[in-house]
C-alpha cells in the first residue's frame, strides 16, 4: 500500500459518512432509538458494547507496536504472535459490532474501520521499513479515531454515568499500548517531536485516569486490589517510559505495558459486571 492511500483516508471517511444507512442485521440491538427510558438490561448490553468497541482502540495501537517491535528484531516471536492474534480479534470484534448496532451513522463509520483493517493487513505483510512503519502508525491513528467515535456514539445513546467509567478504564488499555508504540518508534528512528510529545501525553493521560479510577466510590475490593497492583508497577515503570529519548529498555517497556493492558482489561470487564 502506498502513502497516498493513507492521505486519502480522511476523504474516504467523509464519503462513507455521507452515504447514509446501509444493510442492517435483523438481530441488531436497538441502538439509536428515541426511547425516553433505558432498562437495566439495555444498560448492561450497552456497557458490553462499549467495552468491546473500546478494545478496538487498544488493538489499533498494539498492531502498530508489534509491527515495529518485530521489524526492529526485539521480542520478535512474541510480537509476531501478538500481531496475528490482534488482527484476528480485531476482525471478530468488528463483525460483532456490525451485527449488534443498527445506528446508520455508526454503521457507516464501521465501514471505514473495515477499510483500515484491510490496509493494516496489507502493510503488515510487506517487508519492514521505516516508511511502512510510519504508514502503519498513521493508520493506527485513523483507526483509533474511528473506534473512539464508535465508543462516544454508544455512550451518547445510553447517557448513564456507568458508561464513563467503563470508557475510562477501557481507554487505559489503549494508552498502555500507545506508550509502547511510541517508545519503539523512537528507538526505530522516528525521532520527530511528535513521537516524544505523544509518548509524554499518553503517560500523563494514563496517570490522570488511573487516579480517577482509584478514587471511584463504586469500586469493589477486587477492583481496588487490581488497581493497586497497577499502581505499584506504574510508580516505577512510568519513569522508564518518560526516558524515551534515552532509550535502552525496549523489552521492559514491551512486557510492562502488556502486563498493564492485561490487568486493565480485567478491571474494565469488572466495571461492566457492575452495571448488571
């Protein structure tokens, strides 16, 4: 895939969004109805969808990260296994969202996401180069933006405070992978100011959200235990992340951010359970 295709992504997104409603599965949930009240079951189902849609944000960053790690010959075997699994999970989640949501605007955005998935695969199958690394980073950003739009649209439909905490916890999964992505991008030679700024911004956003989650009055003892586990790790490793320009610790960054992502995934699912 050539760089020109990435430059046209914004245009494609606009065209897709202007196309109007598409084919909608007969078993789709009533997302986008004009109901004045939402049942407990509806809220629970929506929390699950927000969690699932939020995973696409994380996968957009993990795929970019794994491509770079494998290409730079760091933790190659693990990065390649994770890359393959991430593509499969992303496609499965995408199909679930398409089958579960009947809102025309979200359906149109999901059509754009499908294009991004195909482009991701195309680049990942090409020989590694810094040019392709930059392309896959750019596609990851487009995918992240599209996935966040889906999450925000779902939250807007249900309008309950539970959706905010599920969204925030789920976003932590993405931020931890984003940190690793920009760390390895800098080590690979993509050393512009944006790489450093995006890394530091991801660290700051993770730290702020972590404090909010730790102070959430609805936390169960198990959620608090897992958040404190992350807290102990974060207080040490975030300093490594901020030393992006010094570098030298790609394996530590890879493994610790994966550990945080795994823990935050469990915590997000626990918040979803609280909505039942």
